[in-house]
């Protein structure tokens, strides 16, 4: 129950943060941080895969509703949610993941979380920006946007973990 | 059925992912104008390409039929060749332009009878009322004025040749716009006279004589000929100029008949003033 409430609160807070603050950050047109992916990163390990997809979809759709881009964020989030179980398998720790434990920065160490977040954020941002442009013209520009935004989002995600864990 | 269910259960994650992505893309395409246009455009490109391929194949299959049709058409066209028929179709079109109102319409016609050795020479053309020729239309070649249409029948028209002592047209010296009357004196078929030119007017041999804007028949500036000889004024204030005609009336074969679309308006206005 606690997890559910916590996740719902996180869901709402992340949407508000994203819509009110981060959507307005556009550094030189190339850096658009999308902190809301943190919600998908931090869903419990034992979330059923199908539920993961549904959550991802609604997370993305909520952002879409606010930024007037119906479907774009949703598709990227669903893609990210789809990859998450495979990524978890790929960079699994020696023991199996413990049930109901949220993966935070210090559960399995900084480098594990860094790898986990990096891959998923990169996947999400790649999907998002490519769908946004909807063509492979000027792919160089899109690539720069993906990389810069991913770095910025990653910094935000890790910073937010530091802030939360210190409390 | 059982197997299908098993497959669905086994791959439910992937299947669900694909379904949701599909829904997402439907949402994207339906809700974002930009994506919609890109999607539709690429769709057209793909289907267009496929249709092209299909088309080229079916064209190839139908070649025999098309060849038959073409050869039939060739025979038909051979039968329609102009040598076999009297040319009756018009070879002109109206040029519609909102900026410039077309005033003159040119219709080409063939000279089928001509004379130069009489005092009153007439030319017969192979086009008449049915082809849009009316009386008092100007007749020219690209070398200059030929005459004025005098009467028309359904398919023929007679032209008052410039070589007709009854025809007098308004002419001017091109370089200084002095007007005079132009007529043929009935002597030499290559020379005509320009009279009523004031004696002070500067004119030299070789100056160009063209039609003037006073005429309601010819557009301004159509070539009549060049000054060949300037006769001294015989006591009066006017001089006569012998003009070497630019057209060789013995050789004309194709002419253009000029229809003035605004002629009625002009004459109506001028008549109104005279009343």
C-alpha cells in the first residue's frame, strides 16, 4: 500500500515538475531535460511487465496532454517500459532482485544505477526525439539533441536521487 | 486455438508493447498535424511507387492492344491530312489575360486568287464568314499591309488589295509621326504614293512608312514601305512621296487577317461624337 501511494505521489509530483519547470528549459534548442522518466526508473522491481507498460503509457500520455504532443511521449515511455525488464536482466546483480524494493541510488550502488539509468534514458530520448522529428533527415541534429538531452536528464535524475536519499 | 492462446500468454509482454505502441502512433498521427502530413506523404510515396510498378507491368501486357490502336489511329490521321482536304479549321486562339486586353486577333488564310495588273486589283482568300472573317478587316503579311477585306461569303473572302486605286489608308512617317494618305496610283505594282505630307517635314529616301493609329482597320505601326522618291511640292504646301512597297504583291501566298475586337466600340464612340 505504501508503495502504491508513494508511486502515485511521485507520479503527480514528477508531472508537475516536468510541466511547470523542465518543459520550459530549452537550452539552445538542443537540451530538453525529461525528468519524468524517473517514475518509470523507480517503479518496483516486481511490477508485472504488463502493468509496467500501462503505467508507462499513462505517464507519457499525461505529459503529452500538457505539452500538446499527444502520443509522442507516450510511445517513448512505453518503449522505455518495454526495455526495462531486459535491461534489469542484462545488468543484474549477483543475487536476484529483492521483491518490493525500489531501486534507488544506494540499493545496488552508484555504478549500477548509473548504468541502468543511462541505458534507459538514452533509449527513451532516442525514441522520443526521432518520433518527434519523424524523419531521418538532419539525423546529425537529432543525434546531438539526443545525446545532450540524455546527459542533462541523467544529471537531473542522479541529483534528485542524492537529494532524496540525504533526507 | 490452444496454441495461439499459449503464444499470446507467452509473448503477452511483447504483444502488449506492440499494441500500445500502435495506439501511440495512431494518436500521434491523428493528433499532430505535422506527423499527419509526414505520414500521409510517405504513404503516398509508397503507394505511388507500387502503383507505378503495377502500371508499367500492365502497360507492357497491353502493348499489343495499344499497337493495334496506334496503327488504326495512324490510318485515320493519314486520311485527315491537310492535303486531302480544304483547310477550314481556324489556326488562332484568343489569349486571355487580365492585364492586357487583347485587341487584335490574327487569322491566317491562304491567297487563292490575286492580280496585280489591273487598276483595281482584288485578292481572294480561302476563309470566310464561317472562319470568322468579316468585312473591313485588315489583311497583312509579316512584310506589311496587303489590303482590306471587302466582302465575305461563307468560306471565301475578297480583299481590296493595296494595289487598288479606290483604297486609301491613313499612313505616317515612322520617325516623326507625320500623317498622310497612302494610295496606289495604278502605275507600278511595286510603288505607291504617300500624299498630304506638309512640305516642311523632314523626310529622306529610305525612311519607313507605316500605318497610323487613325485607321480603325490596321493596328498602328504595320509596315507599308520605304520612301523611294520625294517629289517637290508643286506650288502647294504639301509634298508627295513615292513609296517602295515592302510587300511583293506578285508573290504573296499566306496572309494574316486582323480582326479588331474593339472596333465596334471605337466606331460607336466616334459616330456618337459626329452626331
